[in-house]
C-alpha cells in the first residue's frame, strides 16, 4: 500500500507540472543512511504552472538513488550521470534547467570537474549557487578560528555537553536547577510562580559547527543555567577530573564575560540564519538582510561595555552573584575583554563580506527589477537604466539581445506605473520590492507574455534560482526518519515511495489526501492479490500424485465422466475384469468420495467467476479449505 501511495505522489505527477512551469532548478545533496549506504537526494525546484495563482514557489522531491549501486565511489561523474538520467526518465528537458544549488562540497562546486561544472556543459544556461545558509555557517566558523579564546570556548561547550550526557550527572544538574528555581520564585505571587515553574529550561544544547544555530542555542542555555552548572561541577570535582577541569576553565571572569558577549552577538546571526532557511529566499533580499546584521554587529562593537556588563552580573543582586567572582584591578582582564569585543565583532564582519561578496554577475543583473532604483521617466538616466543588466541576462540565458532590449525599454514605463505597497517599501513584508515586481510579472504573465516574453522568462528564472539548500537538508533528516535501525534493510524502491509520501504527500485530513488514498487503493487492488488466491491454487483431490486439480473444469468433467462410466458398466464386463489392481481400486474410491465435493466446488467456482475477485474476503477461501479437510 505504501508503494501504491508513493506511486500516486511520484515524480511522474510532478514532472507534468514541471513541464508546464517550463523553467526549473535542481538542488542536490548527499546523505549516508543508517545502513551506511551513501544516498543521493535529487530535488527539483520549480515555479509558475507548478505553483498556485499567487506565484509562490514549490520544492518537490524527485528521487533518491543509491550511488554505490552503480559505481564504486560517489564521484562527480557518477552523480552527474544519475542526475541527467533521472531528469530524462522523468521527461524533463535539460535545456530548461536554469539553476543548480548545493551545500558547497568540493565534489559539487569544483571549478572544472565538480557536478555543477559537468552539468553546465549539458545545461548551457544554468546558474550555479552555493547555499547561503552554509555560507553563513562557514563565515561564523572562520570568525571563531580567528579569535583564539573563542576557539577555547567552543571546545569547552562541547566538553560540557558531553559530560552532562551521563544520567547521574544530568539528574544532579536537574535537581540543582529545580532547587534554584524554587528559591527564585519564593517571593513571587502564586500566579507568577505557576507560570514561571512551567518555563524551567535545564537542557544544555550541543554546540556543533555542522548544525546551524547550535552555537547560539548552546550559549543561550548556558547563560540561563550558569549558576546551576557551577554548583553541579563542584559536586563532582573531587571524584571527576573532567568536572575539575571544566570548573577551572569556566569559573572565572573571562569565561563569564565571553558568554555575555556571544549571547549579545549570536542572536542576530541566528535571526539571519532563520531568514536564509526559508523555503524560498530571493537573491534580492539577501544583501539588505546582510547589511542589517552587519550594522547591528558594528553597533555592539561601539556601544557594548563588556566590563560594565560583567560587573553588573557578578555584583550582589546580579544574575551570577552566587558565583562569588571578582574583577581584578590590575587592568589586564579589562584590556583583554575590550580587545575581545573588537576582535570578535570585526572578524565576523570581515568573514561575512568575504563569504558573500563573490556574487554571480547574473544574480547581480536581476537588480534591474528593483523599483526603488528605477529613475522617473523624465529623468535623463531613465533611458540607459538596466541596459547593461539586460545584456548580462541575454548572454547567460541566450535571449535575443535586440528583442530583449526593445521589450525592456517598453517594460520600464509599465514598471514605473506600478505602485509598490508601503509595507513592502518599509520592510514590514516578507517580500522585497524587487521580488514584488517579479511576482507581479509572473502573476500577470497571461497579459505580459505577448508583449514582453523575454522579461517574463527572466522573472521566472530569477524566482526559480535556489539560494538556500535548507529544504534538501530537511530531506536528509527525513531519510533518517524513514530508514531507521529497525528498517535498515529497506529496499530502494520502497524507500523512494516512502520518501515521496513524506516529502511530497498532502497534509492529513485534506481533500487531496483523501483523493490520493482512494487512487492508491485502486492501484493496489489492481496489482496485489494477497489473501485472494486464484481458484487454480486450491487443494487438489488425491494429493500431489494427481496431476489435475479438482477445481479445474476439465478435471471435473473427467471425474464426472469416469464416475458415470463406472456406474454404468455392464454386469458382464464387471465380471470379466476380476483382476483389478489395488491401486486402481483405491483411485476409484477416492473419485467416488470426491464427487459431492466436486459439485460443491463447481458452485463455488461459478460464484467466484460472477464476482469481482477484489471483493472476496480472505476468510471465504480459508473457510472452504477447512471444509474440504473435514469432508475427507
């Protein structure tokens, strides 16, 4: 049934909508499942006819392939062959592949022999993109490597999380947290006590570079429970060398101040990462979000007085007063903290610029659709606006330059007449002004395609570009949910069907879900006859020595004729044939005894022929089989 349901949500249904959408992009990632088989996830990201009337993009899972089944290694040549073969098998035209997104692994993004480079030889107009979420994570990791003490903090956070994995230590930590929470709520009114008691958070998050947002979440959880952590480490320090080492590294003003600094900076980077992890992020919204984040980081560098914040936290009445820490008066710690703020925030800004400044010229050319940059029609600059960008787009996507420029000159007047909502201009909407114009062009393509066919195609291509690989990472998580330790022997065809249901299937209780289940049931009943055995597979009379089945029409006629002939034998012929063998006599008795069963089977056979085999329940056949045994 799972296979039938997967077939009803398979890539064949998606490919028809992709063909209507014309332009589409592909996103690729690799994942190793619990059976240590390297799987290749191929996603198809498409737009227009595959989306609703509001021009919202959709991501559809296409197929999962076992790379090592057809090759000895998951190299770029093998992955490229799998992608092209799957696209051709789905009936998709490689000429309309306009974008390629990956996580930035060298096998994917290699300049000469990577998967993207090999695909571009076949898909001439394709634009390669490195996932912006991965780039942000790499920028933060590079910044941490620049500041040596931040590296030490990362190691400490990982060691602390691993130390708390043991149940005995974790239980002691929870008890300390509960006790401190009761003391904190002692002076509060009952209503507030009840509310705050439910918000007790004692989980320390794991800091890992390969998981987005994990470092920020780890720092936040430690800042909330720092006092409880110190008391738990003190309980185990005499018998546990690791607890003693962690306590020495954490119970000082440098560590506490660094936690305060990171807790002030990382939430802004987490907000940016969440923005980049949306299902669809247009390129035009990336730069404003980056500029906003960099301005906030610069503001922290100029306004944050880390020494003052530390003193406020450790003095009586502060959050960390019970740690009994004192800031030394020699000035070394103060100088260290002041330098840490500058070096850490500067490293973040530099690495963000380095990771995001190398944008493709094609993506930059799409900025011509920004209505805030368009001069007024009476302005002298209006005539030349966007000409260079149109030239770049024509070269990349093989548009006729003269026709496209003529369309652009007329389209500029139309675009200047469109009024962009104030919420979009103020940034209160999820759309940027450029994305608003692009979506408007796509939504009204029925009227615009006649006069501006290349402009409509350019808008579709821009909105189809895969900026983030977050949706593919969620697919990798689905692989590990579907193929678990208890189902490690799952075959690839069933595995693909289950992923189709998980990733492409409709929501529960929806009309689309009910329709899909109905269609899947019809498919299953046509192809599966379990518990509905064929008439010819019912037990034979006389055991395995008899070649013909009792229920076969020819066999029944033969038996009836033989019995009738035996009953009609003349008495004289019976007297002459006195030397009948024992085996023939036994066979005669078996045939005579089976005659009433044959008539009953004849009626059953006729009833089965008159009914739909799919409507017969399994109990009918099994009961009749037992009746036969009883008759014997």
